[in-house]
C-alpha cells in the first residue's frame, strides 16, 4: 500500500529496498535483521484487544478527517464490521465532527455549509 501522493520515484525506492531485503534473506541474514532494510511504512500485522468504550474512543479519534489516512482507512473498516455485528452499541460511533473542539478545515466547511442552509 502506498500513500495517495506516491510518485514514480517513491515506487522505485520502495522496490530497491524490497530487493535489498530479499537479497539479504537469500544471503542468510535473519529475518528480524533484514527487516531493517525495509521502509518504516512497511505493512505490519497488528492484534489489539479493546472493549466497546475503548473502541468508541478509538473510532472518534481515528475515523476523524485529521487522522493519518492509513489508520483512518483501517478504523473505518473496523467500524463498519463493528456496526454489522453490534449495530446498537456502535450506532453513534465514528468521527465526532459536531462536538469536536480541534481545528479542522473539514469541520469549518460543514459549519459553513450548514450556516448557508440556515440563511
């Protein structure tokens, strides 16, 4: 997965790093050491345990338009699955633009749109 702003040079650099990683493994370097050759943004598996309250907090923070795009994408997918399994518990979960106190261009646009509707 690459960021939406990735350039051809970005993709080339990633491929060079991947080839160096594979070569190091072929040369007998342990996987945990060869991993140092990979970019910091390399895909990683993650297992987390959260209760419903913690999930609500996670979704409020990470579904937000200000969150980093990759975690926001994952959080929205998680929220979709949670709503499918426990729709009542997660009915109001997700980004909280209406009550958010943080500065946000998206929130400003929504407020501007709502103000124009009221006129």
